C-alpha cells in the first residue's frame, strides 16, 4: 500500500495544533525524515514556524516539508488523587 504525502496547511491554520513531516539536515551531512508537532505560529510562501511543547520555535522551509495537517488538541491529563494523610 502506498500513501501520498501532502502538506495540507495554509495561513488560515495559524494558531492550530499541527504535525509536519520534513527532511531535516542530519549530523552526518545528509538528510533525515522527522516529525514536528506543536502550535503553528506562522505560515507563508517560504516556511512554516511551529512552537513545540518545550517552547522552542522550529522553522521548516516549505521546500523541505513532506506532509502536514492540523491535529486535535492534546488530551488533558487527569490529576491524580492523593491517598493517605501526611
């Protein structure tokens, strides 16, 4: 089975949670495929800017983007109830 990779993001998706698959430079001088998930901060004709969970901004040149789409918000974590007394 073959899948067609498609970047389905545009300027109207700014502010949404997204995932982008792209070809990033590798340490050995080549390229590697990586995924970036976070908030889309900017999108223009040349690049996408994504803020990841750590707060870092990742700029992805549009020419290196292989696939991208909006994704649902991250699930909220349930607070654990404490048992016993201190």
